[in-house]
């Protein structure tokens, strides 16, 4: 199954707005979110939906201190 078929219209629109049009760009975007104190939760949700595991290290370290 093509990865785009797993996403809703709203999720596809969000990816277009972020400039992520390929699966590799989506993966890079999702992994980038792990470095943000305030990640884009929509991107994280899309990544997890596509099976991209992401550890939100910056977010967790900021909020656990």
C-alpha cells in the first residue's frame, strides 16, 4: 500500500504545507521534531501513523526538568 493512502486529506494538506512531498522528506521532518522543545504534534502523529518511530527527547527533557 502506498504511504499516502494511509493518510487523511487533512494530514496530506499538512505535509504539503511543510514541504514534505516524499516519504523521505516526511521521515526527515518527523525526526527533526525530536530536536524541538515544542514539536509539531501533527507531524509526530503522521510519522507514527506511517510507522516512523520518533523519540521526543528535547520535549521530554524540557518538560521533565
